[in-house]
């Protein structure tokens, strides 16, 4: 997974996701991944300041369980905040 970040003019962070069929498979898996991304973003909003973030998902993400995805996102959010 890759996260792109750019500062913005609004006082809060904004999130975009790109979860393709090729990367995540069927709609059930894509929606699971998007829900996890949104929830993790919601929990870390105060760390991110005013930035626009886009999460790009790579093929093979479906083999990860929810805890592994949340842990990877947590690492990314903390890196962006630093």
C-alpha cells in the first residue's frame, strides 16, 4: 500500500482511496479494505493536520488480515505526521 500526501488549505485532512479490482478482487474485499482505511483515517485525523491523502492499494492486499492492514496504516499515518 502507498499513501500520497500533499498539504491543503482547509484546516482538516481529507482522504481519497484507490482500490482497484486488479488489486483487491471482488467487491466484498474492496469494500472491506476501504472500510478499514476510512476507520483508521478517522482514528488518526488529529495527527495528520491539514493534508490531502490518497491511499493506493497494490495487488496482493487481500491476503492480509484486518489487523495487519490496520498496523500498516498506523505506521503510514505516523510517518506522515512526523
